[in-house]
């Protein structure tokens, strides 16, 4: 029997476990570890609550967790409760699927002012991430800024714009729903340091902005290159740009505006003890297509600034780390130690991108670790002994089902569940 540990229960972790199970059949036991007693990582804490169809992929992960060769072991933090070296003693291979949960910094003065938050914090707040439940983003002013032109920036702008009614059917947490309902934000400026042809927004996500109940997107036609230039774009980007162009024709008859400000790079954030404005430099594209400052400055008022400019992975003691992810070659970090997903590639790609990624690394493991046993590895039994000796009480998949059932039973009308937002609540629910 072989024993494998997958650290992290988001999409990358589950696809890798699924692939390992397929590769080894009954000849392996696979443990998916997570620091929380609730699985699914990005699906639970990252995917927007009003995108339930994307979250439905967790049904597939349920099947993996329920299969006989796979166990979920929650409430265990690798690097704190148990080291990677100890895991490598216990398991034939260890796969780090820890995602990229931290915000990249903008690197401008004033970034630490109150009211400037990263998208991981803001998204975590409305999605019930225990670390960000108390974020309490300032929604009392009329202006907010979202920095970045990717899909996460769109998520943040859309969530700030929706009415309570539009959250029907979502699993947005109660505290965020209440706060957003009383929000006074009316103008959300989306700052892109480059132009419409350089956006990283996909058509479906962008298209949603044109159909909101009480908010309308605003674009400046002068920011766009001539229409004919769109033909050179990849089909997906061409569609996004065409949607953006179409926003210029929308009637401006809603209470809230989502204003696309292109060629706009934040250079300083200012305010007395809290953010009041962002100083922005007009940019143009240089010969390589990068944003180059023109020296022309202007200010945009804001009492909330959300930076949505990408994420980085958490370092783990003794694992080589550089540029926001683990140093690896095609997923291999060191002998028997691998990385998958955002921890391997950096924070790009959709949920589905993690599937081939996980399968590829599972193939590498299967080539390096033949079925059979060298008789030395204890797997979960050894891990549980070690954790027990340190007073750490892991949770299992049945515990998660109990938590899930309780969340579903607490759901307000029109919502699939009311999530617990604190670690203690999860543990209390399972009698700890
Ligand atoms: P992203 O797609 O990489 O976009 C990051 C944005 O931030 C880019 O517009 C980038 O501009 C900008 N940026 C980076 N550094 C900046 C700086 N210093 N100043 C100003 N702007 C800066 O990242 P993301 O939005 O975090 O999304 C991560 C991944 O998740 C993406 O693959 C995304 O498609 C995916 N995702 C998908 C969905 C969905 O399918 N519904 C939802 C959310 C996220 P430059 O291009 O100029 O660098």
C-alpha cells in the first residue's frame, strides 16, 4: 500500500487526489489535508457567492472524498502542527496544493491606510472566511475604487453593485449581505493600468455587468482603439472588448455606476488616518505593451479601495519559495515533494485549469513511485499519532457533512446555506 498526502482541499488538491486514486486504484490511500474542518478552499472562500453554478463543482469533489481510497483530514496546519519533513517520513509523496491566498501588494505610498483592502480580504469577508469575518469594509462613502482589470476586480465591483434582491439564491454570508444593503457606495471606479485590449476579464463575467438591477457600467469611447483593431484579438478577448464597447450605449438610468478608467495607474493613496483619495497617473503603452506613466496626474475620491491585482502563496518552512509560489520544475519541488495549482503555477487560470495540472503531477508521481510498498510509511495512522501527541485534533469528512447540514438547516429563504464564519463555530458544531 502506498500513502499520499495532498495538502490543501481546493480544486487543485481534489483533482490531484482524484488522479492519484485513478492511477493507483486500491493500492494507495490518499489523505487530503486542510487547515480548516471545511473543504474546497477557493470554491468556498473565493468563488463569488452569486456564481453558484461554478460552486457546484464541489459535488464532483464530494464523490472523491466519499470514495474508499480517499480521506479528508481537516483542522491540521502544515508547517505549524506538522512539518513537511514529517509528512515526507509518513507518506510516499506529498503534494502541496495550498493555493495563493494572499494579496499581492500594490507597492505605493498610503497602501496601509484604513479602508485599503486586498481582494482576498474583501472576497473572504463576503464569502465567510474566518480570517476576514471582521474586516468591516467602509461602505459609508459614495466612492469606491477597485484596482485591477481581471475577473476578481469584476467580482468585487459586481458585489458592491448588487441589490439585496440580486443576492437571492447566493450563499453570501449574512454579515456581508446586511452591510452591502446599507452601503452608500454609488460610484465604483475600476482602475486599469493598461487599456481595453489588455483586460484579463472573460466575456461571461464582463457581460453580467450590463444586466444589473440598479447599477450600470460606464466606459469612455476615447479609450478604445479603432474598431478594426479588435480583429487581431483572440476570440475570447475580442468578445470581452466588444461587450465593453457596448457599455457605451447603455442608458445611464441607474443609481450606481461602475466606471472603467483605463490607462490609469495608482501612484499614491492619501487621506487623514483613512483613505480619502487615490492619486492616479495617466499611462500609455510602451513598445512592449507595458504601462508607462505620462506624468499627467489626477485624483479619484474613495473611502474604500480594493486592490485586485493578483495573489501569492503562503510560504511553508523549509520549502523553497520565490516570486509568490513554491520553486518547482513541472510540479516537482524536491524528491517526493510536489506542487500543483496556483502554488505551482501562480494565480492564473480557471477552476478547470487545475484538472490537467493535477493529473500531470499524479502521472509524475505514478512514474516515480511504483505501486507496492517499501513498508516504511505509516500514512494517516502515523499522522494521527503524531497530531495526538501534540494535542491537535483532526476532523474528518463526516464532521464536514455535519457542519454542512447545519449550515443548510440555518439557511435564510432563497439561500442554499448560511455559512459559519468562525473556526470555533465549526468545531462547536461537531461537538469539540
Ligand atoms: P488576473 O487575471 O491576473 O488580473 C490581475 C489584474 O491586475 C490585471 O489587470 C493586471 O494588469 C492588474 N495588475 C497587476 N499588478 C498591478 C499593479 N501593480 N497596478 C495595477 N494593476 C495591476 O488576476 P485575478 O483577477 O486575481 O484573477 C486570478 C485568476 O482567477 C484569473 O485567471 C481569473 O480569470 C480567475 N478568476 C476567474 C473567475 C471566473 O471565471 N468567474 C473569477 C475570478 C477569478 P496587467 O495586465 O497590466 O498586469
